[in-house]
């Protein structure tokens, strides 16, 4: 007897990871817009702030990428589980 995850398992992964990717992207874009506004008002960006923006962008890409991969993977597995009737 095997203990394989069914459709509900993959559906829960999909329901958590897809909105999570959207929320991470949205939060980063809000912060980035605020920083761009400050840069335009001051005419420059502090070098440390620029490094922080770059690192934040890299982390955001990794998080959104990971959540997007998890979403696509769980959607594929969900369709397969539904087809098998699990």
C-alpha cells in the first residue's frame, strides 16, 4: 500500500503558492515605487540603498520564481490526480 498525496494535497499547494507569488511581487513593486519617488525627489540614491534595492530585487526574483515553479508543478500534479480519480 502506498501513501501518495491526492488532489487535495496539490490543490492546497496551488492555493498557497500562487497568491504568495503575487503578494511578494506586489509588495516589492510598492517598495520599489516608493524608492524611485525618493530618488527623483533627491536626485540621487545612497550607494548602500542602491545595494539594498539590488539585493531585494534578487531575493524577490528567487521567491517569486520558487513560488511560481511550485504553483505550476502542483497544477500539473493536480490535473494528473484528477484524471486518475485520486
